[in-house]
């Protein structure tokens, strides 16, 4: 949880639960929140994908 807080604290702290769960389950987080995607990717978190990109790849 501490790592998840560090990832989202400057983006949107309300998303910490989603990031934390994705990290614990070792899953890719699907979201339409562009600012969240950009913010956590800047902090080297790569297991996040825009939902529309996921749909195009299915």
C-alpha cells in the first residue's frame, strides 16, 4: 500500500486502492483515467492500460 500511495499521491489519491489491488494481484489495471495513466507511468509503473486500447487489442 505504501508504494501505491507514492505512485498516486500527486495524481489522485482516491485511486490508491485500484493501484494497490493491481499490484497485489500482479494484474494490469484497466482505466479510462488518462491523468492516472500518465502520472503512474512517469513513476515507472507499467501495469496500467487505457480501457479503449485494451478493447482495440482484443
